[in-house]
C-alpha cells in the first residue's frame, strides 16, 4: 500500500497514480516517524501517523 506506483484496485475502478501514500511514508520516515493503516472492506480505512516530539 505504501509502495511507489502500487495500486490496490485497477485504474478503471479508481483514478490516481499510486504515489500519494508512498509520498506520505517518505515524509514520515524523514522525520523518524511511523505510518500505519488499518481498514475494513466496505467500511473504510484509518491511517495513523506517529511523529516524534522534539
């Protein structure tokens, strides 16, 4: 899910390039943080981002 150009659905179902979440991951990692995702089919997803407090 957080891999560059990785798609969970084909491009006929949802638009997009597949780079959005990989950019988020890179930003979070550059700040020594973590990003996690959990989801349920037909309900939605929760993204948790942890960044260190300095």
